[in-house]
């Protein structure tokens, strides 16, 4: 696996972990109504969205590199 594909896989794993953490913050019964958990979930959701946007732009740039 080349470094560019490893980079894309690593970004995918990162945003999947962010989505998992956001789901945990939002849907765990003991976190319901907890402002800190809701804030953390929102930050993780925003991070996942930012990583997905970054991955799309990185994929466009890395398609042009022939390694």
C-alpha cells in the first residue's frame, strides 16, 4: 500500500472514530441532558464533517500523483 492510500485510509478511520464518539455522546442514556456530552458530541460531529471534506480534497489532489 502506498503512502497516499495509507493517508486516505487513516483519514477514513479518523472520521469513523469521530462519528462513533459523537453517537456515543448523543445516545448513551447516562449522557441524556448533559451539556458537556452534547457539546462534545457536537464537536466530534463537526470534526467528522471537516475530515470528510478534507478527505475529498486530498483525494482530488492525490489522484494526480502517480506513485
